[in-house]
C-alpha cells in the first residue's frame, strides 16, 4: 500500500507546479499590462501638457524648430532692378518668395507688402553683378531681405558693424517676426 500514496503524491506535484506556473505567468502579464497602461497614460498627459504649456515658448524658436503647422509662402512679383555696376548697364531680375510662419502671418505681411517690396528694391539696387553672381552674395542678399522684411514690424535695425551673433541670438529668443525665410524662385543677372 505504500506504493499507492507515492503515486498519488507524484500526481499532485505536477499539478501544483502547473498551477504555480500559470499564476506566475498571469501575474507577470498583469504587471506588464499595468506598466504599458501607465506609460500610455503618462505619455498622453505629457503630450497634453506640452500642447497647453508649450505654446508660449514655441514662437521663440519657430525658425529653429519644426513648426506645428506648415509654413505659408507669399510670392512677390518678379523685380527687375538696375545694379550698382559702373556704367549702370547691368540688371537683375529676381523672383522672391517670403516664407511666413502661418496663414495669419501671411495676412499681416500682405498689409506691409508695398514698403517691404520698396525696401528690397533699394537693397538690390546697391549690389553689383559680381556680388550677386557668387553663392555667398545670394545668401547675404537673402539674409538682408529677411532683415528688410522685419523693418515694418520693428526689426531690421542691426548695423553690419556691430557683432551680430549676440544680438541675433537674443532677437531670435525674444522677438519673432512674421517673415521667417526668403526663397528665390528666379535669379537672373544680365
């Protein structure tokens, strides 16, 4: 008779270990699911906090970070300008597109478009063909046009003699103008 109780104990042992294994797996699964749920809830709370509280700092770095809305583009009519070359026979035909922060900024810029266009014409007329034919000259012209587009909004008063690195960083942090970029759609120098 002693053989029968040993067989009965052997039959109960695998059943207990299977139950224990199932309990451990279920408990582990519950812990993992609770962790995933907590992660999702915390992520949603952070995203909501970034949207609510992140709107104030976002305009400070619009030109340096990816905007939440796509930028709007405001094309200007092509301009034909006499250049400052000796003899006055050289001209530039330039197509310019202003990149603005959003559609609302586009409407704001449209109100000042005549003065921006006039400033750009005066700016380009001071350049020589040699300056404009170099890539560096085109990049400098784009930067100058960007500064000129900020004049109606209280910007563009930096002089070239001052150290611009500190002022530009300070200005980009504290003041954001509606025009954030300048693109050329055509550039012909004759």
